[in-house]
């Protein structure tokens, strides 16, 4: 075992070992530094460990499968979130359309209370509401009356 004194520092020596792991170790006041001992022990354990190539490939495949699973799960989460957002928007649009229909119905003076209630019930269907909002003028009232059963 050879020891050399480092320049500019009288308290530190570098110890070189003839062991397979030839890492510098600090000796302070005649004792080994505990960090150096741990480093040497860790390196010995890692250096002598045999890694089977098949085991390495299995680990890589497992990591790839995990990554793929995470990717698929995230895709599903975002797809569901997007779908729910579309449903909320559609529901919101439907409510807005129905509200607009009711406002337009109230402007029609030709409807008595009985016919008004029939019209409100007829316009609950989205297609009827769209048609009502699209048709203008006297045709609107004619079309609306065609939805009610005749007595």
C-alpha cells in the first residue's frame, strides 16, 4: 500500500489499495472516511454482479409495457373528459335553445294560455325547438299548430 501526501493539505492522504477496486480513499487522522468505505463497498457489489442479458431484456419489455399502459390510460382519461365536456356543452346548448324558444313563444300574441302550454310541451323536443327558431313569420304559428293533436 503506497501513501502520498496531497499538495497544500497536510491532514489528507490518498490511499491506494492493491484490491480490485482501486478507488482513492481519504484518511483523516489515521481513520478511513466513512463515505469512502461505503463507496468502496457499493462499487464492489456492483462490479462483481453478473447481469443476465435475458433478464435485462425482460426488464426493458416490462418498462415498455408499463409505459404503454400509462399512455393508454391517459388517452382514455382524456377521451372521457373530452366526451363529458361535449355532453355538458350539448346540454347547455339545448337549455339555451329551449329558453330562447320560450322567450319567442311569449312574444306570440295569437296564443291563448291553453295553446301556449301545448306549445311549451311541443318544444321540449330539440328538433321541434330548432324548427321553431328557424321558421319565421306566420308559418311559425301554422307549423306549431300542426304539432298539436286536433280534437
